C-alpha cells in the first residue's frame, strides 16, 4: 500500500505516528528535567547554613541519671574494659544529620526516625563540593566516642573525630554528634 492509499483510507501515515511519539518523548524529557531541578531547589531550601530545626543545648533537659551538681566530678575511666563499658555515656546535646547522598530528603527522614533517641539538631545537606564521603560517618567531639560508636553501629557506619574543615559551623557544639549519610540505613 502506498502513502496515497494510506491517506485515502483514513489511516495515519507512519511518519505522522513517529512524530507524535517523538513529541511525547520530548515532553516527558522536559518534565523529568523540571522535576529534577525542582527537587534540587527543595533540598537547597533546607541547607546546613540555616538551622531552622536546631535545638539549643540549654533547652534540653539532662537525663535523670546525670549528676545535676557541677561540683560532682566525673569518675576517671577504669582500666578494666568491663567496668568502662558499663559506665553511662555523657549526654548528647543534639544530633545533626546531613545528607551527602543523591537521595532527596534522606537527612529529614533519618532525623525523624532517630528523634526518639537523640534531640534534633541541624538537618540538611552536606554538598559534595565540600566533601564526598565513601561511607556513612558519625563525627563526634572528644568524650563522646561511645555514643558515636553506638549510633554508627545502629546506622551501619563508621566514626571519626569532628573535622571543622568541611563540617558546617552550626554543628560544632561540644556535645553534638553529626551523622553524615551517604546511603539510606536500615533502621
């Protein structure tokens, strides 16, 4: 059958059908680009430089087991690992959660899941331009290694001492833990 016969019989020519499919593909591609760009803008709205959900350490009540008197000295670590592991860990003022992955809203989701265990701190993104980590990492300040290990075990990550060279200023609280996610942990 020739093209003239197709046109006379009322059928759409193959060339016209191909053009319709190409137009649909272009529209879907444009929609995908728009969705990707608008998702990035949503993620930037929650940046680490604007801690809208930060909790100040003065508003967090210490746990009941922590001594209330500043005159009570903290006992020195015992030489036995058995005794040292049974000692209570120092209180964590807040948990900062930063997303260093390509998954949108990951930091917000994980922060919500951990909010029962840790007071919420800064929640946002750690742009890859600052540093791209290979593994989910819990950064801690001196004296909070035990809490960091517990959290790292929970999220399947590793621990490292706080590094001010790439972590935001608003995560520098002396008692803060900063969780930098590179993938979704199974909580």
